């Protein structure tokens, strides 16, 4: 694996890149910083699961906090930054115009990251909301929304300026995710944090929010990258491309309905979980279409495609697992267990995050005009990511199955459950360590790639 | 999808579709759910939690206790919730109407707390919960930062924890719960779903049809 891309030189660098380079590199760079932060926190949280005394005396980092911090840093730090950066890059390229409003993106990126930092500090000092995927305290959220708006300006302009009328699948997903997030996020903010709704409606709105955040924002961000990179690298039209629009609309219209999966058996109207079961099954057609389209990634063609192929596999498998665990017979065994956690890691990390990483490996050389500094670091990152993710998902799923079996036996005490799951959870910690190590390599590679470019620019400026 | 505005409308319609269905639909069904007035007892249920308990819920929320504890008892044929003694009926929406921040939870790394104060035969009392928070137990870490280890000035505080063995503070010192710990325990002791609402009673078993 000597080069990430088939044609490293000349990297089809266009004016699009030149205009958006600085803000997009800033977005990607801060995303990588957050990836490391969330990786370290994930490791701490994972250790706390099998060794509860670890850091327990620290009021900032008890398990409830580390879990919330890790999730927030991962979603709002890593996925948001890298996803937005790459979505803007794709929109600019497919629109055929240099990215406009780059300054807005720059300011937005700075304030977004400031907002995430405020949110994380808020969680650590005890202001967390304890709502999954929305743990940040209320005071951090308006800042995030405003910063997102600033970043989104470039997306709006890229969309309205587009030269070509034909919309590509990558564009649909990028546009949908860019423009739906503020709505989902602000609805959740108002209904859950500012003026919380009545009683269990909070849990229902929260379920809708968490699912919509996933199906209407994170998943489309990842898919936008995959739909863009695969045909670029393979040089062919995606197979069964006619179906792509069906897959897209299916995800958009059906996705948000599946949030009631986690409320099965809970104190909510039964129709909520019943609809979730039905829609999870319907959503399978989306996953099938994605698989049909993106199976071209398996043909191979460098590290970028390898990451994306892994991502596509995890994404599709994740969809099927979601549909399976929505069924009551299976949910009774997996609900409230580490299996849910395994599912989430499979979808969000294994699926979307890997697609984003693949897109990043494709995009950065084109964005900076330089190939990746080290092919060896790249291939080690690939190996460690694959290994870490498979190990993480398998061990968490196994822990979940053991835990679910024990929970259903009323005689099994929580001490027994902890003892039974401990070996699996230890392996999960090892997996988190492997992933963190891999991501450190990526960060080093990124710093060297971008840093060298900077030095070159400075030298040129001095000599000219 | 060549028509930009139409595409846009479609995307927003998609979001609006699930929002109207799930959020507005359930809102129409549950937003005005009232307390249940029991005419024999001449009082309404559930009871409103005390102010201190509401503060405790903020502590519970801030510590993200829901990362490990659920607050929902499922029906007897779904899991072992009731066999574990977490409650003798399933939780219903009415149980939560006076909770400012509902904490249903997604994980059961620790036990369910829906009916912590109403558990039979023996519900924990304030002292038990204080000790549990201070020392931790099994997979639950110690929350010692919710307590103050201080020098006894004058008489020992009546709020000081009664600890035995290794955990006992050295002579002349005492472990006293902070305001946060007291609020949290007050909240935990308010978790009680003793009242059976009409909708929480199990549906009558379908009568076996006569063999044809």
C-alpha cells in the first residue's frame, strides 16, 4: 500500500479546494483532536465498567460523566466537524464552484468547537442533561446552533450556485444532513431542555431526537462521502444507481419513526414501539439499496476504499441488527444491555465514522495539494481500526448477551452479572486502546501532511 | 431530482412527517394526562415530590445516574423486573407526570430504581442509601465526593454517617453528607409507585375459548 489514491499526482486540485482550504482543514483538524479526546474518554469509561473504583473519587470523571463526555466529544466533536467539512467539500466540488463564504465557515468552526468545549466542561461539572446524544447543558446549545448556522452559509451558497442541475446522490445526502440538523437539534433543545414536555413525552421526544440525529444527520453525512468517493476511485457509475433515490427517500421518511425501539415495554403508548418495529423492517430496503449501490467499494482501490468498504458493511449489518433487536422477542434479551452499546458502536463508529475516515483519506490530499505524509502510518491506522472495531463490537455484543441472559434470571444478582461480563468488558477496553492508538497515528499523519504544506507555503512566501 | 425547491420541500416534509407522527401524535395523547383522583382516599395520585426531592433529581441528572440505572418496570412477561422485586406492577405514563426530568434510562448496569422506596419486603432507608453512596457496592463506584470528611467540632453531627470497620473515619473526624447528597437521597426516597392506577392493572387474561 504505497499510495492512498490511484492518482496521487496530479491531485485534481481545483479552485474549489483553494478557496475552502483553510476552513476545511480547520474543521478536519479539530475533528481529529476531538476523536482523540473521545477515544481517551472512551477508554476511561470502558475501564470504569469493569473496575468501578477507577477515577471514582474524581467528581468530574465518574462513569456517568465519562460516558456522556465521550459520546458528546465523538458526535459533536468528531462526526460533526469532519462530516461538515467533508460535506461542504463535496457540495463545492459537485456544484462546480469555488466554496464561497469561507470566512463564515472559519468563524463557525471556531465557535462550534468553543461550544463543544463549553458543553464538555458543563457535563464534567455536573450540568449534564442526562439525555442520550444531547448531554450538553442548555447553555452550550444555542452557541452550537449559531455556529452551525455560520458553517451552513457556505453549504447554502454552494447549493444555490450549483452549475449543474443534476443532483448526485452524494449531494442529496450532504444537503439533507446539512439542512436538517438545525431543525432536529432546536426541536430537541426546546422540547427537552428549555421547556421540557410533560412526563414520559420527554422519553418519546428524546427517542425521536436520538434516532433522527442518527438517520437524518450522521448517517447521511457518512453516506454522502461514500457515494462521492466510490465512483471517483473506481471510475465507474455505481451499480443499481437508479435505486439510489429510493434508498435516500426511504431513509428520510422512515428513519425518524424507528426511535421507539428503545422504549419497548416501557411506560409509553404501545403504538410507539409497534411503529418502530414496522418501520425498522421497512428501513431494511434502504440498507439493501445502500448495499447494492456501494458494493462497488469491495472491488478495492486503496486505503480510502478499504475504510469505506468496512463502513458500508458495518452500516448495513447495523441496520439489520437494529431491525432484529426491535422485535420484542429479541429485545427482551438485549434491552438495557451492552448489546445496545455494541449496536451503537457498530453503526456510529463502524459505519458512519469509517465512511468518513475513508472520505477523509481521499479528500485531504486533494484539499491540501499534497499526498499523505506517510503510507505506513496510514496502513497501520487501517489495520488497528479494523481490528479495534471488530474486537469492540464483538466483545460488547457478547457482554450484552451474557448480561441480558443474567438480567432475565431474577436470581442472578448484580454482582454475578458484573463478574460474568467482566472478561468481555476487559477485552472491550483493550479494543478501545487499540482504536485510540490507531487514531493517534492518523493524527500524526494528518499533522505531518498539513504541517509540511504550511512550511512550504511559508518558504515560498519568504523566497518570493 | 432536478427540481431544487421540490427536493428541498421533500427533505423538510420527511422530517415533518416523523415529527408530526411521533412527537405531535404522542403529545396529543399524553400532554394533558391528569393525576388520578381516588374518591375513597379523597386524594390524587401520584403525589408531587418535595422541593428537596426535585433538587435531588437535578443531582441525579447531573451525575448522569441514568447511564446505569433505569426507572421503568416492565410487565411481568417481559423480563424479570417484577420477579426481582423492583415493583409489583408495570410503570405507566401517569407515574411520571410530576417529574421535571424523566429518567427512564437506557442501561441496566445497576438495578432499576422506579420503586426504590417502596420495595418489599425491605426498602432502603436514608442511612442505607447514604452508606451505599459513600462506599459503593459491587459495580457501583463510591461517590465519596458527595460527602465531607471533616474534623468534629464540639459534638458529632447528627447527620454523620454511621460507618463500621475500615471505612470508619479516624477518631475526631466525621463523614457528613453534603447538600447534594441529602437532596439526592431525598429524591431516591421519593421514588415510589405504590398506587395502582386503573391502567396499571394487568389486563384480564383472555378467557379460554370453549373447545370447538
